[in-house]
């Protein structure tokens, strides 16, 4: 049995959400209800990365963010690196009771 040529190999594409890059100053409310100013570096339908002055929110904490388009998004902090952090948005549909 012969192996296929490496030159013929085509990797399966990993489609990634479109990210909008740029800096936007927004208000984040942390899990203690304290509003803090953050600079969003990029945002997609599934999350954002941002930088904060001072201590960042803790990993696995819940935050809400008022996005520049007026949308209120909330999610969980998934990673923190110095003053940078990433939030994964809650994308599950919710019923209005």
C-alpha cells in the first residue's frame, strides 16, 4: 500500500467566527456589580478580548459588557494574561417569562 503524496494533502478548514478588530472603550460590570472601563481589542458573536487597567476579572467569573452597538452581552471570563482577558458570551437562547 502506498501513501499519498504530502503535496496532495489538503487540511480540513477550521472556520472561525469573523472577528472585528479595533479598540473600543466600553463598560464592563463584574460579578460583584462593580462597573469598570475596559478597552475591547476584538469581538465576535462568541466572545471578546479586552484589556483593563488594574486587576482583571478572575477566570470563570461572570461579567456583563455594554457593547458599542448598545447590546448588553454577558459571559464567562475564560482566560487572563496580565491585564488582558477573554470573555466567552452566553449564546444559549433564553425564554422571556
